């Protein structure tokens, strides 16, 4: 028997058992990491939340001014 004959069993074992487990573990880890928000995403989300909050405040102020100036402005739409 040559040296290559001794490599058949470990090679088959590697391809049938180790490689699929390794591939599954690799992509499972990638999938878990992609589910989390990055720090960049968290910062952007925080900025958007603050911007929406300011916009809501401005809209409420505008509506109160319009209610005081033109009471029937809501009926015109």
C-alpha cells in the first residue's frame, strides 16, 4: 500500500463529517452576527428617533397655531 492509500480514510472523514459541520457553524455564526445592530446602525437609529421627536413637536406647535389662527383649517382637507 502506498502513502496515498492511507490518506483516503482521513480525507473521506474530513469531507463527510468535518467540512459540513464547519460550514454550518460558519454560516450560523454569520447569521447571528447579522441579526444584531452595529454601533453605526444604533447611532443612526438614535438620530432618527430624536429627529422624529423634534418633528412631532414642531407639528404639534404648528397645529396649535393653526387652531388659534384658523379654526376650520382641518375641515378644508
